[in-house]
């Protein structure tokens, strides 16, 4: 066993770090550091900077524009992105529909969509969940009926992150209602400007509106937008879920956030007048979360090493999702506790860049409650943690 | 051993619950919370008419002569409806302080008007750097011209914007964190030199930063003994803890009932999700935490009249329980509702937010663990 990365891996890490330092725009850095809202343009600018270096899609094969990295390099890259105040890469194009298209799509689809994903010219969203199909996604009902050269789509999707920004949606639709549910699902690419599409924002309990309902009313989609074969949509969706494992643990980002909590705790007064970080109870909580994060970090490294040694990656990724999200949520709890009663003021304006008024209480307090509330979603989305445990139980433990 | 309510208390409970059920549904609550003032004056007038404002205040001041149990009954029902009307700050904190420690003149001037819904109060004790240390008072009260001059800043004062009078803790002697040397003052909200920065809170209420810049008060504005206010403040906060414990229990019960119902009606994988043992057990855990919270709420309510040390221990124990139960029930109610639990549209998230903020009031779990330990060990 050897914890050291190779010389070339270390050099690679330095290269990535330098790139981020030199190419992350200051205004974006500032927003991420201060938990301010990011606009679509912020995400696009950063993604284009990465793409210019050929680094936007580290998981893609070289033939489609990937940089040809080893698994370790991909890990290092994600680690550095998380450790610096960079915006998350929007996963829908690069990590989700892109791999499905280059693996199962037609030549025309590859030619048409892949470069536009890399150039961040098409912004994608994911049409999966429905009001009646959450954990039981296979029971989805949005219907696509063949009519000449088109599918006619009717129904609705919910929890569609960033649909209001999207140019395209990859959508799971039911093309055959008469077979077993999983076998009647198809993977359809839908232009969000199509007539018949209505987008309704869903306000979340923190006051944000990143998610939406999307309604389809006789939306005509060209048949050439079907990916692969009819009835194979569920297979492609499962492929997609198993495909992107780097980043779900979010270790580097959590480390950065934990460092942020410590800074807050140094600035906050504790009950005894000294800094909160000297309060034994708070300090013990910090230590606990940091230890849990270390366990997650090394678990991810072991899985990585195992995969690099040729052992097929398995459903252990679910462990990373469960623990990763639990730790993220624990960190939001620490921030909430740190700011005490200054979590109460509701100042949504303070969470947008360019707000110039004096904060109510310390400047970092305004985001504490909204972020805590918003992050309750992490144990629900991407397959709830309960579902993740079912997957592990079945696939790893045979239960 | 008796945990039952008297006939009058049961009638009070029924009438507050009826108000919440008939006139304070979630949609109404949403409208009220979004309004300018954040509560309805008509409701406050109705509370006065129904005798709720004076329910725990002495008969000599126009109240009904009830006590902590009456407060508990009212606050629990309010918690069920996420009622925003500032009963806690005005009646429990402000009114309680004046009733227990006001001079005859102060009681006469404030309490009948409070009971009648004509005067509202607030209690300004916390400061920007004080955290949960009630003795940490930097706001100064200097003797001047036979009265006092107040200078300083108070943090997150609930109900300050609608208050006619504010009870303010300020230091008349000693160092910033000394237990001795703190005095309470009954200050007119319109006093020159008193400024506010008003804001909404994340759970739909109203609070303010209160700045005192050369606020002059007469000597008879002192509430209770000069320099000796700390035990009075602690007592008021412990009463506040008992009240929010009841409010939290009401909110927890709504979340549990809602979640329980959802588990029975939401179908996935061809069956109600409540069929899954993991969720059954989770719901049982929610029930258990709720029962414990209710028990601790009863306990602290019954112990408010004990010695200060016993009362403080009871309040700290209850606050720890409420914080833990509230967090668990709030988080799990959201989790078990899945995606819709995160939406603003559904009431679940709003109850979750209120329970979360209750933990930040009057000392969080860590603070009260420490206080309990220092009293108990």
C-alpha cells in the first residue's frame, strides 16, 4: 500500500491548480466563496474556459473530445476543482446525455450534439421525475406516440433542474404502455423551444427557483431525436447512472466548506466570549465531521485504486453518494449552529452579487439558513439515500 | 400525578384550536406572513376579546389569573397553525416580565392595555456579539439628569416593529460579561434615539436590530431592581423556553400527522410507501421523538415555579429535547415527502423552518447541554 501519488500525478495536480488559479474569473470566484447565486452565464463562462483547454469532459473518450486521462488524473482533476471556489460543472450535458449519445446515439446525433455540449452552446436539462414517478421512476407516464416522422409527447416532468435555462432536454418517455414498465421507456432528445412546452418554476423552501415543472402538450419531436432503440431508454438511463462516479462523494468541495466553517467559527464569539472554535462542544463536532470526511476520502481512493487495477466498478458508488450527501448536510448544520440567532433574518438580496448594504449580523450569516434548507434535497435527489441503500443491499449484499 | 387539563383549560384549548383550524389554514398563514406587518391586527383584537392575551396574567391586571399551563395550551395550538401573531414576544416575554417584576405603576400602565390588545411589547436582550450568554450586555445605561441614557445595539428582537414598549437590558455597572450590573428598562418604542432595522425572518416572522443612541429614560423606567436583572432575565427566558417548547410540540404533531398520512397514500412500486419497513420505523422514530418532546414540554411547564436552579435545569433539559426532536422530525418529514418536501408550496417545509429557527432561540442544544451540565454535575 502506498499513499503517495506518482511524480507525474503530482505534476499534473500542479498544472490543474495553476490553470484554475489563472483562468477562474474573479467575479465567479467571489460568488462561489461567498455562497452567492450563480447565473447561467457564470456556469457557461467557466465551462468554456475549461473547454478551451480541452478539460471540460474528462470522462469522454479521446475520439469525442476527452483529454485521455487515467482514472487517477480524473480523480485529481475533480479534487482540484472542488478544492478551489469553482462552480460545479453542470452535469446534464457533459456527464449525462453526452456519454449516452456517444455510446448509443446515431452518427448524426453525435455530430450534432457532442460539439455543442463541449462548447456549452446547448444547455441541457434532465426530464426524468414526474409527480407520480419519483423513486419509482420506471412508472413514468409521459407518453410519446409515433405520428409519421415525429413523436407526439404529452405529459409532464417535475424537479427539472435549470429547465428555465435549457436549450435541450433528454427525456425518458413511455413509448409502449403495454409491456413491463422498464421495457416501454425510450430516451428522447427534446428541443426546449418546441411549441407545446410550458415551464413553471418551483420555488423551494429557501426561496430559490432552480427547479421546474415542464409540461408537454402535443409536443412534436422528430424521430431522429430518439437515441438508440425504442424501449431501451431504461437501459441507457441505468448506464448513465453507473457511468459517472467521480465527484458524487464531493470530498474536495466538502473539505473547502469545512475550512469555511472553521473560519466562521474563528470569527464568531462563543458563549464564553472567546471564539466559537475554542468552544469544546463545537470543536468536537467539527472534528467528528472532519473525521467522517476523511473516511469518505479514503473510501473513494480505495474504490478508485480498485477500478484502476481493473476490477469493475460496482454499486459501491452508492456508498459514496449516501455518505457524501450526509456529510454535506452535516456541514450545513454546523454553519447554521455557528451563526446562532443570526440565522433568522431573511435577506434574499444578500445572496445575489452586487448587494451593497450592510449585512444584518455577520456577512456569512445570510446564507446559513437558506443553504441548510436547500441541502435537504441532497439526501433525496439522484436516487434517495433510502433507495441507494436498497441498491447496495441487493447488488452488493445479495439481500 | 396528573397531566390532565382543568375544564377551563380544556375549553381554552378547544377554542384556540378551533381558531387555528377555521381561520388559520396554511393558505391564510402564507398570506399573513407575506403581509407588510406579518400578522393581522384583527386577529390580535380577537385574541384580546377571547381573553387569550390575559390568560396567564393576574386578575388584578385584567387577566384571567392562569399561568404556565394556559400559556402552554395556547402556544401549542398556535404552533399547529404556525401562527405569526407575536404572542411569544409581546405576552409571554414582555407581559411576563412586567407582571412578575414591574412596579405597581408599570403594571397598571402596561398590563390592562396589553390584555386588551391595545399595547404590544417586545424584549430586547441579545446583542450582536453576546451569543447565548444573557449576562453579555455591552449596551450601556449611564445615570444622567435623574434618569438614564441608553447606548448600544440589540440583536434579533422579535416583534420590535409592532411594539409600543420594549423591555431593554442594559449595563449600569461592571464589565461587559459580568452577571451583576445589568438593569432592565421599559422603553417607549418611539423614544428619540431609538432606531430599528426591521426584517422578515426565514420562518415568516418579524424581527429587528434595535439601535439605541442617547435614548433617555426616566428613573421609573427601571423594571425590577437596578443592577440585579440577570436572574429576572434568566427567568423570562426560561418562561420563553417553556412557551416555544409548546409551540414546537404543536408543529411536530402536524408534521407527524401529515407524514403518517403521506406514507399511507403515496404509492410507488405499486404500493403505499408506508409498506416499506424502513419508513415504518422512521415514522416510529418520529413519533417517539414527538412523545419525548411533549413530555419535556409538560415537565418544564410544571417546573417554572420551582427554585431558579430547578427551573433552569428543567428549561435547559426541555430546550435540548425540543432542539433534537425538532431537528429530527423536521428533517425526516421533508425526507419522507421526497421532492415535494423541499417545495415552498407544501406546508411541510414551513413547519420544518419554524422548528429549525426555534432551536436558534433562547439558546441552542449545545448551549443548554452545557447549562444543564453545569447545574446537574
